[in-house]
C-alpha cells in the first residue's frame, strides 16, 4: 500500500486542535461580550443592593410602582397596535402585488421596503412636521375642514412612527408566503362560490399565516425594545425609556434599571415563543409551490382603480418620513406652515464641517463591527456545518440569542460589567470606543451568521475533500477553497451588518462617553433634541439614509450575483 504524502500526515495530527481552538475563541468572545453582560444584568436584578443576597424585593418594587406598571402596559399596547397598523399597511400591498395582475408590482414592493433604511427615531421628527398638531396635514385639515387629527399625540405618535417604519418586516414575509401558495386552492374555492374577503379570510390568509406571524413577532419585539423613538417624541412612560432614564439619572447602581432590563428580555423571548406556538401543530403545506403555474387573477376596471388608490395612499403614508426629512434638511424655518419658508444648504455645510466626526466614527465603527461579524460568523458556520466539535450547536444558538437581547439591556450590561475595570491611564474599560464597536458587532452577529451559513451550505464538501487528498492542510483548504467560494455570502453578511450598525442607537446611547467618540446615530439624537439643531440633524439623517441605502443595494447586488453564479455552476 502506498504511503500518504508527507504533506498529508501533519494534517491529521492538527485536525483535533484547529476546530477546538477556534471554538474556544468564539465561545470566549460570546461569553465575555454577550453572556456575561446579560448575566450581570439578571444577577443585579435578583440580588439585594449592598449584601448581594438573592431577593425578589426589586421585582416587588417594580410591581408596586405605578409608573413602571403603566410603562409596561404602554409598551405592550404600543407594540400590539404597531403590529395591527403595520398589518393594515402590509396586507394590501402584499396581496395585491402577488395574487393579481398588477402593473408596477415590483416597484410597489421595492418602495414598500424603503422605510427600513431610515432609523425610526429620525423618521419621528419628520412625521411630527408632517402629521403633528401643527404639521402640514393638520394645518391643511384645519384650514379646509376646521378639525385636526391627533396622529402624533402621546402614544399615538409612537404607534404611527413604529408601524410605518417596521411594516416592511410583515410585507417581506407575507410576499414570500403568498408567492408559495398553490393558486389551485384559490381556484377551487372560487368554483365553490368563495370570493372577495371571504376567499382571503378563509383560504389565502390562513395558508400565509407562518409568514405573517414571523413578520408580526419581529415587529412586536422591535417596537417593544425601541428606545430612541419614544424619547424623541417625549414619551417616557414606556419600559425601554424608563430603563435608560433610571441608569442615566440615578446611576448604574440602581437595581430598578436592571429589573426593567430583565422584563424587556423576558418580553422579547416570550413574543418569539408565542409566535412559534401560534403556528405549531398546524399544516400549512400545499401540493404545489408558487401557484403551480396558474395565471394571476385579473381585476375589473373599478377594482383596479380601487386597488391603485389603496396602494398609492399607503405608499404616500409610509414614504412621508423620507419626504419630510429631505425638506427639513434644506429648510431655513419650518414652523406653523405646511411647507418650509425657504431653503438653504447651510445645514449640509455644518454637517460636513463641524459635525463630520460623526460620519467618520460611524464608517470606522460599522466597518469594524461588520468585519468582526463575518469573521466570527464564518467561524461558527464552519464549526457547525463542517466539524463534529462537541457543543458546536450551542455556539450557533448563543450567537442567534443576541436577537432577543435589546440594545438598551446590552448597554446597561456593558456599563455594569466593565465600568469598574480601570486601565493603566486611569480610564474605564467601558469608556473606550472599541466597546461601542463590540456592542454593535454582537447586536448584528446573527445577521452575518445566517448569511455565512447559507453561503457555506451551498459549497460541496467534496471540494474540500479533494483538496485534502491532494495534500492541502485543513487551514489551507479553508483559506484557499472555502473562504473564496463563500465570498459572496461573507460580503452580503458584512454589508448587512454595516448597514444596520450604522444607525444603531439603543446600545450606543448608553455607551458613548464623549462626543469625539460618538457615531452618527448619537449625533442625530443630540441634534434632534432642539429645534435649532433639527436642520443639521435632518442633513445628518439624509446622509445616514444614503449610507444605509447604498449598503442595502450593494447587499442585494452581491446576493443576486452569487445566486446567478451558483445557478450557472449547477
């Protein structure tokens, strides 16, 4: 029998150490920057201040405090109503563009996705100018008809802004679910006399329920955890703002901030669990995929007019924040008038002059966070799909669990865990800008991980085996075969992480110690606090939207090219 090549023999000796070492590194990263901060928050919430003894007194105080109880129910109410109104926006767009012959369907779906590229707290100011008590719409309604509508009053404003911003989560999932329903089932129901709303209510919507529930649960969690939008709208009796205010006003030693943080985590996990429970044990399968080749239904003339009217109205509402932000960025004065009095470029001059540090910091932080995410995302994906390392699935679950940890909770955990660690120069570890980068990376790691997992799943193991049979080491195979073939997915994961990290505020609002280290989202929040700063803030917001839009476009371009290349290879 021929002996193995000399280059192949060390490979087997190093194999057990490689995955174990990488797995240990990933586990340490997740332990120090995700598990430990969250565990610290939970520990402080359940221990007595000063003694460290286990206690439930903190939670009893939470329940006994009327402000906290009201804040909890306000958060539940706002999240639930945001889901309702997001559904009102998403259902007609998804149904009309997937089940009927609807000219411009792709354009409608693309425009429906645009609200996600604007941070909700940025859209809040624009919505106030357009729909507030003295905004454009109410000034016109009062002038023409003599009444105003309280779109933006109190909790209504938070609901309105959040439903407009997050409804694309429902839209995207519904479009995918509706596109996979066998249209033969609709045809059979029509032959039996079902039509209109009855057809939708009894046949179509129940079959699309998994997609709807996935989107709705995501909207609920995002709204429940959001910090900046209620603060900018001066709504403080909600849980996330209360957690932030307790820590920033009383200090990191106050246990109530941690109790609220635990409630936020439990609510997020419960919402996700209930969403899976809602569709468990039911069969949503159809015999064919994507409609079985049947033609889309045609709308009558009057039905088509009504459909376009509904679509145009919804798109006008959900795209209004973009219009308002653009107008505000050029406005000299915009107060008690339907439109700005005049226009100027001075706000952009200020941003590119005095305040460009926010943009530079964001580019640095988001780039580093994206790089961290794809490195660890690729490592976890490889360990899970290509090795038999014990506990590899736990790494996947732990990284994905970051989705259930609100940004404000992570920020509080970092402050409590690392603020007391002093560096040689006397500063705190929690005050370093790199901690902001790590927080952004942890929050976005699940997105990059899913992209890397999908990319690796499309690569045949036979390619790696062939390289190793020719004498390549495991590391050489990964470096020269696996990573280049995963390049499309890795780049897509990086761009997704970059785009979402660029406008993250909940965690960074807790961690920024000086304006010289502040990212763009923090600068936006500071500018929007005063009327004089809203013009430059809007200009900064436009820059943020352009950054995210470009990153999103690049992400889609990379994914489509990867799919095309994969299809050609097959």
